[in-house]
């Protein structure tokens, strides 16, 4: 499947929840408007940031439907349909196609894990077959799935087995493998880099698009990084990456954990997406205040999100 390569930033949005832990779809319109205002070109829905694997299938369908209904023309909504159950993956994929999502994505099964690239391709072929007119992206995230197979090989084999294979969300530190993926089929695939702290390194390898949690919070800063890189201003680009990484490091080291901290940071900049769902842990008021102080010292509130 031929597809225009994504240029710019796709945010992995949080799934908004009420104070008692129910999905709050009424908040999604504000999320869409916020991302569009801040220059983000798409949303990767119900992935890791969106706690997709902590949601029920019905909740995931509801969230995907609202995003696809509200997103403006040209805004790329990629719906994550990964699951440990193949029939559930296919149910989610079928719905995403009916909802006219730009694309679907699936991570590897992570309880019973595929033992080879060939088996992983077989699994993804079955998922993609449920949405035969919708671009399919593989979501490579070994830190969560425990599956770390060579992705360049996945693309080589997948090219002849998955007719809708469009690209990949590559959330791994293995830059040689990412670089090899970029060269497959003369750069045919839409390769979206997924580690925000390493975006500049990925740009050096040839990346032009990215998906990440922190593009919810830091899109203006990362867009300045992209602009500096495109103009050949390497030193400013490095400074923007360092500034972003300082904020991201605070979130990773928060006592409540990265996901809860990042969701709290969204509230601090004016978009309350509610709490996280167990087994993730929400901070108490003291932890929240300490996090705010740390983020303020790292200049989060001067980034310029609107």
C-alpha cells in the first residue's frame, strides 16, 4: 500500500477519565482542538499513553469513534488495535475501518509471544485482514511487549504478506535497525520514530515523522527542534532536545510514575484528562505540588502550548 509519509509530530493522546475512573469521551473534543492549535498532525489513539490495554474493548471502540468523528480533515488518526486475543484485534480493526480511521496499528502479543519474525508477520496479517482498505502500522515497543525481533526483516517479509502494510511506530533505542527500516524498498514505508528523547538522533538517521507522549505537552518545543534541524541549525536543535529531555526526565523520575506524571502535567498546562487507571498510580496532593515545582523549574510553563 502506497502512502504519503507523515511529516511532523503525531501525539499519543491520553484517554480522558472521570474522577471515578470511567472513560470521559466528552473531553476528547478539547484534546483534538488543543493538538491542532499546537501544530500536531495526528493522534495515535489507545496506545500505551492512552492506557489502551487497560480499557475494555467497548471503551476502546468508543474512544476511537469519538476521535475519528471529531478530527478535522487531514488530521491523521491511527487507532491502536493491538490485543493478546486475535479475535479482539480483528474486532477493533473492523471498527476502525468503519469509523474511517486514517490507519490502524498493532503491537505484538505479549503473553504468548511470537518466536520469530515470520510468526509475528502471520499475526499482523490476520489483524490487517479485518480492515483491508485501511493502512496497517506495526507498533514496535519491546520495552512493553518483551518482543525484540529485527524490524527491517519484518518489513521485508511483511511486504509480500500484508497487503496494507504502510509503516511502523518504532519505539526502541535500536537506531541501526531503525536506519535499516528506512532503507527498505527504497524508503517506501512510513517510519514513525517513537522515543521522544531521541528524536534528534532519529532525524540524523533520516526520520521525518514521529509519534510520542510528549508531543501532547511539548509540541511547540519539538516543532522548534524540527524547524532548526530542517534549516541546518544544528546547535539550536540540540539545545531544544536537551530542554525537552530535562522535562521528560522529571516525568520519568516522578514517584507516581511517568504516565500519571505526564497526565498531571497536562492538567497543569490547562487540559485536564483526569486520573490514570489501576494498576497505574495517581499522585497525592503533596506529590502533585512537588511535581509542579520541578516542572516549573524546568520551564515547562514557558514552552508555549495554547
